[in-house]
C-alpha cells in the first residue's frame, strides 16, 4: 500500500539503489545497510514488489525486477 510518507519514498529509492548496485539482498541485510527495522524494510520491499519494481528470489532475497524497463527499476 503506497504511503504519503516522504521518508518511506526515500527509503524505497535507497532500497532500489542498493539492489541495483549490489544485486539480490535479504531483508535483514538491507535493514542493516539502511539502519532500519527489518519489518519496515520487508513492508517497503513488498510494496515495491506489488509495483513491479523488485522481485522475490529463491532464499527470500529481493532483487530488481529486470523483466521490464530497466530505467523504471532504478528511476527516481
């Protein structure tokens, strides 16, 4: 569910940037990298997944969904 929270938008952009640069990553690693709570990161990754911007990989990691437009996946 999208939010009107600017900090959530910023964190989602940061998630996309990290995944684009470093490849698939687990929620716990993303949370540690962003110094955020894992539940928050899980929710934001699921929102990004519903929006078609990330996909769930085997083992529970998230990755950029490169099945569509690459610019959309890392866009601002």
